[in-house]
């Protein structure tokens, strides 16, 4: 667990938000382990500015899951001691990028649900 993951803000861990989202979308296309093979990459959208930030490790490498460590300070409403993020802006939405488009978790889940094979019934001739 990183320092940021363990950081407590008003008794609530900053990472609880991501944990709750992962629970809510677990097993669907709204989580990285399910949608990664379909070309979705974890990212954050700032709905105030329209800027999309790919999820990254603190050192700038692309991250395979949603992480706060690589996000710019502009996405945080409050920075604490040592400029450590305390509160993510309410305009920051976690989701995914595929191609040049941002998808919310719900949209990614819907795209993958629609692309799942339903199965075919073949008509046989008498």
C-alpha cells in the first residue's frame, strides 16, 4: 500500500472512492481487469475543463488501474502537508480511454455488455 493509499482524510481514506466504484462495477466492463483486453485504459476526466488524464504511477509510467499518485495537483481540491493530495475535486470522474474517447465506468460497462456474444439459433430446414 502506498503512502497515498494509507492517507486518511477526515477519517475517510482517499482511496475509498475508487474502492467503492470498483465494488459497484465489479465483474462488468466498468473495471480495468475486465475491459483492459478490449483496449480500455484507466483515466480521469475533469468535467470542469474537459481534460482527460491517463492513470499513471507517480513516476509517470502508465498504470494498469486507477491511481491518484500520478494525477496533477489541479485535480485535487485540497493539498495537505508536503503538497500531498487530500481531497479529489468533485469534477474528477474516473473512467477509461479507448481510442480518443473518454468513457465513464458505466459507459464502458454498457459498451462491453452490448458487444458480448448473445448466441445464435440456427434455423434448420425440414
